[in-house]
């Protein structure tokens, strides 16, 4: 098995291979270019992200700085994904993010890990396990997702949470380790924050847009 095959098969490998590092540094140089764009250079940012990412849909916005082990080379974003400052993607293997997902500041999505046995860590061994995140999720500031995790659709992960186990769709989950607090429910259709009620016109407009998008065969 080659080192690149090991990268994507959850096998232990040593990441300091000369050719591997040369390739990785090329992507990191391009990421450096992205992180040093001016706020007004939106077209340049979009072009660079298309070059960096394995896949990136329309309408995505990533606020620099973005940190990624492979510059996003193994990252797959759907449409309309938003990331605030300091998104960190440990993308030594594939990370998948569905449409309309949002990341608060300082979120970490880690697809790489190291063995617990100290003798192996001392040698620099690591393994990678892909991360799958569904559509229309929201990760609060400082949330962390560990290797091999799958998160369903419409999930809200609270600020500072550490996701160590898979999460089903339509839940609010918080804490370290992250636990399901409750399901998204009818209360959330009436209130958006504490006692702040959603205006009916806003709700109707959102539901209309959502239904139109669901009916679009291109989505």
C-alpha cells in the first residue's frame, strides 16, 4: 500500500515523506496567497478557493485566515457554506460539508489523529479518518469535530463543544464531550433567541425560499 493510499484508509503512516511534503507545501503556498488577499478582492478569493479545494459550490464565503494542513486539497464544500475567522481544517484526508452550513470563529474540523501509544507518537505516526457534515448545520465559535465523525443535517453544535461521537439530524448538541441536548422543535419555529419571537413575514419568506430550493432539480 502506498503512502497516499494509507492517508485515506485510516492506516498508520509517517507523513514526512519527501515527495508528500513537497506536494503539501505547494498547496500551502496557495493558501498563503488566499490568506493575504484584501477584503475587496472577492473575485480573487473565489478563484483561489476553486483551485485549492477538491470541491466548492457556488455562494461560499470563507473569511481569512483559513488554516488547512493540505490547503483544502481534500475538502469538499457544498453551496452557500459560510466560515468566519480562523476555520481550521486538518484535511490530511477528506472532509465533506453540505450546503448552507455555517462555521463560527475558531472552529476546528480534524480528520487526522495520532496513536495513543507514546512510542508510535515519538516516531511521528498518524492516521486519518474522513469527516462528514450534513446540510444546513451551524457550528458555534470554538467547536471541534474529531476524526471519523459524521454529523447529520440541520444540526446545531454549541460554542466550545467537542464532537467525539456521530450526531443525527435535527438536534442541538453541546458540551465536552458533545451530547445531544434536544431536537429542533416547534418552539424553534416561533422563537429565534430566548424570548425573541420570529416575525411571521420572516418565517413565511424563509419557508418559501426553502421549499423553492428543495424543488430545484439542480440542487
